[in-house]
């Protein structure tokens, strides 16, 4: 799983990216990314960097794992 930060939002992705180019193709306004990360590492990152999330990092990651969707927006940035 990946965490992708764009100019406008923070996104979790369960796509199996093999290169930076693949991520950049999906997120035109890419600022940064981390991954691939295990679910546990992703939860730790979310709780450390965005501790005020509702639903929680655990709920977001578990929700994405069990979802038919490949990405979810975690947070909108100003």
C-alpha cells in the first residue's frame, strides 16, 4: 500500500505501483509518496502524521483493504 500526497489531498492506494512514473501518471499533482508500506506501517504513519483523523488510521486502512476501491482520500489539504 502507498500513501500519496498531492497538492490538494492525502490518498491511500492499494495499487501495486512498480515505479515513480506509474504513481505520477495516476496523480498529476503529486508532491510526495511513501511505499510500499505494510498495513501496520501505514497505520503508524497515519497516526503519527495525522493523529486527528476521523475515522482513525486503522479504520481507513482496514476499510481500504476490504474495499473494491483502489484509493481513498484520507485528508483534504488547504
